[in-house]
């Protein structure tokens, strides 16, 4: 079920109560916003930078060794983080083991390409979200000056990115 925090149950025109559908924008193919969103998605896919990003991700996914190294570092990192959050002391041996695996991962060009591709995708996503958020906040298309405050586009966020 989808619930709307902004309006009493049943009064929000974007919500679809009692179904698993996300919202009216994605339900109607004739909707201008849905159509423009699909156009934006197509434009993103056609960007030359995306071909490079996709290639690096595909290379990583096809390389079992790189994926295994990555999963190992993520697992070890999570374990260290959990231990630290529960006030458990981290031993020098545990930290050294993590660092050794991390350095090996970062020395792998396929994994390095994947990590940079992830970062680039995050930047693209953040830029899009920032523009859409600022548009919704202002009720108009934002200008460059509207982004000069250093915020991400969320009202009173204070994140400075």
C-alpha cells in the first residue's frame, strides 16, 4: 500500500491506495511528466559518458575475481563498522587485514574502474535530484544563481553539497 503523509487518506491525487502501484505519474503513459521523464532517461543513456560508465560496470560484473575482492572488502568493512558501533575495540590485526584487502582491491584496474563508475553515476543522479528538488521548491526552473548557496536543493538541508 502507498500512503501519503501530506493529505488525509484518499485525498491525494498522486497516491493509489490499496494497490502496489507507485503513483499516477508512472501509471499514465499519456502523462506529460512521465513522457518527459522517459525522454530524460533516454537522453542520459545516450550520453557518451554513460557508455564508458556502463562498460566499466559490465567489465566488473564479468570479472569474478574483482567482484570477489570487492565483496570481501565490503564484508570486512561492515564487520569492522558493526564492531566499532557496539563499542568493541578494533585490533591492529583486523585493521591491517582490512587495509591489505582494500589496497589489493584499489590496485585492481577493473575494480578501480567500477568504483569510479559508481561515483560518476552518483554525481549524475545527485545533479538530477538537485535540479528537480530546486524546481519543486521554487515552482520554476532554477537558474545558476539558485544553486549558488551550496545546498543540494532540499529546503533547509544545510548539507552544503
